[in-house]
């Protein structure tokens, strides 16, 4: 059995391999490695924008401007946005969605439903995208009284939410369209740029944001 790759064994003779997390990890690693996912100049530029937007969003969440009861939701908006940006930043260069896709294939082969994997990928994409969509709707509803002066922030979050959904559907091959991939890249850059400009507006209106180190 050592002469065949783990992935081949799961595909051809799944009964020979015990269904353990270790086996799935070894199988997934045959098509995924924890290396830089997008080492291009554009990839690093996008990563930098996401990092800056995450850092500024966290600083904005700590601003005394949003400590009052009437503006508490804005603070939660910036905090949740910072967390979302950090996750996007990590995924950008670790390419975690590729690992999840590889692991899903290994599990499908081992459990005998590889032929039906497209349907499972579609359901998973809809569920995860729906969760992000609920978060975006929660933000819009919570900030409905502040839409007039927070349209930049909301535009940035919506752009990132659309990017996440498009990226998920293209990675899982639910939709294979080059134009959608180009649109997702554009949204991926537009989102953090809008949020960075929005934080600058907060600084301009209310003064210097507090340091993370007090």
C-alpha cells in the first residue's frame, strides 16, 4: 500500500484506508501545501490592503467616538469587520479554500459519494455565503439610521461579501466563468480601499483614532 499515493488509494480502493482525520489530512496534502497562495505583485498588494483595512477597522472599533449607547452598534460593526478582514487576509495567502476543497474530495472518495460532490459543493457554498449574507444584512439593519454618513463603510462590506460569495462559488466550481473571477478580484481590492477611506473620514470628522497600545 505504500507504493500508491494516499489520494489514489482513497479513489480506487477506499475500503483499504481507515476513515480517520490523519488519512484525510495526508490525502488533502497531496494536492495542497501550506505555501504562499498568491505571490504576485497584485496578490501582495491586495494582502497589504486587507491588512491595513483590518488594522484601521480595529482602531476604529476602539475609538471613544463609538463608546456611547446610541453608537454602540457602530463599534460592533467595526470590530466584526476587522475580524472578517483578518480571516480574508489569512485565507488570501494560505489558500485555505483549496485545502477545504481537497479535503472534501478525499472524504467524498472515502465515503463513496464522489460522483455527487457537485451537489454537496453547491449546498456548502450556499450555506457559507448565506451566513456572510446574514452578517451583511444584520449590519445594514443595525446601521439603518446611520446610512447617510456610513455609505462608504457599508459599500466596502457589501463589496467584500460579494467577493466572498463569488470566490466560493468559483473555487468550488459551482460556476466556472472567467469574467466572474475577474469581478471577484476587483471586489476584493475595492472592499478594503473603501473601508480605508471610510476610516480616514472618521478620523477627519472626529480627530485622531486611539492607538492600540495604551
